[in-house]
């Protein structure tokens, strides 16, 4: 029974490191990072896949600013919270 289970797992998961989604997920998981890849080749492929994904996201968002992270301006039409208005108003003595 053990050997049958081991063979089934090996058959189903022998190419899992070649799947970019699983490789990047494993690489980003702080519990695993690059510890359990079977070889340096697999780690390199995972890192390359992650780099490609980041480049795609940057291109999609249009945030390739070499000066640093962009700041989003505050919305001038945004109303302050009610809690902030209540604490800012001085209390009146009756």
C-alpha cells in the first residue's frame, strides 16, 4: 500500500516544479521559499517566472517610475469621517 501511494504521488507531482503558478506560489510562501526545489534549475525557472509576472504587472499598471514609488494624491472631494469631526469639535460645558 505504501509503495502504491508513493508511486501515485510521484506520478502526479513529478512535473509540479515546472508549472509556473505552483513554482511562484512556493517561492513566495515564507514557509517554503526555495528550500524544497529539487535543483538549482527549478529555482531559476521559478524566479524567472516571478520576474516575468512582476514585469507584466508593472506594464499593466504603468508604474515604471525609476525615482521611487508613486504617491496617490488625496481626493479633494472626500468628506472627513464623523468620528474625526466629533473629536475635533471642543466640548461645551453646560
